[in-house]
């Protein structure tokens, strides 16, 4: 049955040698949804919803998904990735809380303009990191300063 989502599985095989030869299969699920590549590793210690958040966030911030573009319906994406729909909804809610998408009744998940705004912030962050390195400040110190500014 054709769907909007094209998918494929990639299997990475690793062979271990010792007293006896053993073969381990690591299953990594990769889905191409429109232009968005979502890679899920069910064996990872990272929860699946967080893997989804990271994958979508990366694609949005890289500009491969434009503002106003719709993400797949949660149920469709869940079916494509063979995960629970609540897992996808949890990921979408996290992305909404980050301001990267809006959840609209009847329209689903829509990418916001925040990605374009994030590019300007990324440039400022690069300058901040350069200044911190020049000053010899540790990353944890810079993160603490940023947290303080957010808490104001």
C-alpha cells in the first residue's frame, strides 16, 4: 500500500571474533518522510521520542524543512516507524514546547518561523563560544551564564 512516507531499513552487521565467531545485528530504522530523514535505533539507551525530537529538530534547524511546512500526522509517522502514536505525540509536544512546531487542530504539526530565527541565534552563539574560548572559560561556566540569563 503506497503512502506518503517512503521507508527502508538499514542493518549494520558487526562480527566479533573470540573463542567462537559471533554475529550481532544492530537494527537501525531509517525513514524518509518527504525530505526529512528520521533515524531510530530501538536498541539505543535514548528514548525513541527523544530520537524523534532530535531528528526533526536537526532537519528543521538545518533548513531542510521550511517554515509553514507540515510534518506527517502523528498516526502516519507512528505507523511508518512502527512505534506507538503516543511516542510521536510526545515528540511533537516537545518540539512544540521548544517553539519549533505548532500543533493545530485539523492541520497537524506545522513548522514555525523559529528555525529561521534560530540561525541568527546560532551566529551569536558562535561568537559567544569564540569569546569564551579566548577568555579560557569552560563550557559549563558558559552554560551556567546562559541559564542565568534565561531565568531572568
